[in-house]
C-alpha cells in the first residue's frame, strides 16, 4: 500500500483524508499529545485494521476521539455529573475519560469491556479532521506496538509507512506524552495512566472527592487499563535508570559506562541538557532542561527513538523531577526500563 503524506496546511488534503477516514481508511494525524492512528469508530472492519497495522494485541482497547460534545451522547450510556465538570475544565485537551459504553460502540474498540474511553483533542488539525469526517474516530498512538509513541510525522512514517493510507504532518506535538486516562465509572475517580492533566489539576476541579492512582487500588485481579500490562515505550537496548544526588548520579553512570565499554559494549546515556557534557559514553542524548518538566516531556519519546538509530547495547538514564507532568515522564521512563533503577 502506498502511504500518502499530507501537509496540515493543505485544506483539500485534509478534506480528502477526512472522507477516506469516514469510508474505512486509516489516517494518522497530529494531536497535542502524540500522533494518533485513526479509523471510523463506527466501522468495526476499519477499526480491526488499526490492530493489524500496529501489531497491537486485540485485548487492548482504543480511545474514541470526538470534536464536538454532542457526539458523546451516542457513545456512552450515562454522563455523570463529575464528567461534565471535568469536560468543562479540560476539554478540548489531554484528558481521556472512561464512561459506561452505549450499544453503538463496537466491541472491537473496547476489547469487550462495558466501558469506553473518550477524548476531545485540542490540536486544531485533529479537531478539523474529526469534524470534517463527521464520525467519532478511534485512535491509538500511531506507533508499532512496543515502540515509543510518535511525536512527529517522521516517527509515524518510520513505523507505519506502507501500512496506512494517509499521514497528516502537523509538526511536533506540544505535550509529547499521551493523555491522562481517568476512570470515572466507580465511586472514586481513578487515574489509570498519568499524563498532561496532572493529579493536582484534577483535584482542583474535583474538590474533596479527590482522585486516586491505579497503583493505590488494592485487591484488583486484572489491570483496569489493559494497556498498562504490556511492556511499552521501549528502545531496542536495555535501559537502566540511575537516581539520587546529581554528582553521584554522574559519577556512577560514568563508572558503569567504562565497565561496560571494557567488556566491549556500546553505551548510551539519556540525561538533562545541563549534564550532557559531563558524560563519557559512546552516545549521549540530552532530553531537555532539568528544571523544566514540560520540556523533558516534549523531548522524551524522540530521545528514546534516537537511541534506536544507534548501535548502543545499554542505556543509562538519569531520573527527573516528578513535579507536574514530571510524574508522567517518570511513568514512561520506568516502563522503558522495565522498572530497573539503581539508587545511589
Ligand atoms: O494521548 C493519547 O491518549 C493518544 C492520542 C492519539 O489521543 N492515544 C493513546 O492511545 O495513547 P493508546 O491506545 O496508545 O492508549 C490508550 C490507553 C491504553 O492504555 C488502553 O488500555 C486504555 O487507554 N483504555 C482504552 N479504553 C479503555 C477502557 N475502556 N478502560 C480502561 N482503559 C482503557
Ligand atoms: Mg500507545
């Protein structure tokens, strides 16, 4: 299949892609978080193609994207009060809400669950595409399963060229990490995946009712967000995090690097831009400024992808602040490292 690249400023191109989307084709498009791989959410056969193109396990459900609040009524069986408050505060934007689903939502989207994830993205190109298609759009991140999510059209093409009909190039994603996923179907709202809308921001709107994160929910047999059980965001090389006082972290990474080099391995380091010149590894990739979690979030997936273009065998990574979106940054980084952290 030939994949056609469309520039986001090409109005006719967007119209063509919107019609193709409506008619069952796959269209990758920019959002403020990461690029999405879209299909008409009301066409099960089109949605199935998303799983094939990505190599995604079919038990991992998809987020349905809308451009107008009126589209929500058809997709869900109930709009709780709390949803209205959250949507007023954060939509359009990087917050995905889990609702009880309506009969109209095909099972292939929800992997058979009785709930559905819905989000209204903020990116104007995404909103235009969805509204011109006239249908709700099912879209996971537009990467091959297990690769870091794409934050540019180039990343999408690397993974999905020849597997999808259209890629819309809207430049780099401003947030750079996927949306916060919040389950509002139970008595307490639960953050299933941290993202651009932080727990502090949610608490301000929810007041006393508060919010908990999924790891605090005890006694559950299966993860509520099926996607969280898969190894994710992984560069090809092994990733090990090193955490602690800054100068000790630098010293430790440098001595581990030289040990590895002596054994013939090629070593990479992922670090803050402030520390980049202090490392003696083969490949040093700065991800952003230490004091600026937004900056690190925006650069993280690109940095992880860059390591895949090198021949590194092992990557040592600094850890970063968990303030604000930093919590989501560290969530992704810990997954990339499969939880391996050296405390110094
Ligand atoms: O920012 C984003 O959310 C991006 C852009 C494209 O919108 N999309 C995205 O989709 O990250 P994906 O498929 O890569 O991640 C969706 C996450 C998965 O962890 C999935 O398991 C969870 O949302 N999810 C989807 N439907 C769910 C449901 N009904 N209940 C619980 N979790 C659900
Ligand atoms: Mg994904």
